[in-house]
C-alpha cells in the first residue's frame, strides 16, 4: 500500500509507483470521488474526451433533442 503525508498547506506528493500506474504527469488533473462518508476514490483525469469515441457503439436509432429533453424532464420529476 502506498501512503503520503499531508503538508501544512494541504498538499501531498503522490508516490512514484502510483503516478506511474495512473500515468499521471506534471500538470495532469486528478479527481476525488466520494464513495461513502470518509471514503474516496482517487482518479487520474488525464484522458482526452476523444478517447471515449466509439466506446458505446452506434445508437440503434437516432434520438432528437426534444426526446432527450422529455426524458430528462420525466426522470427529474420522478426523482423529487
């Protein structure tokens, strides 16, 4: 397990083996995602959005903006 110490400024140094595994380089961004109270997931945010292209395949049928807005409104109303 890799560990790091928090400085008085709230900074940490990511251990070298973790940086290498996540392919994090100087200037890259990282994200902290809360999984549960007191538990966070540390993610490298260094991938380009263009890498997502083709990940889900082609849609079976095109969806209009109006259909998307209707689905969002319906789901939003049911969440309240």
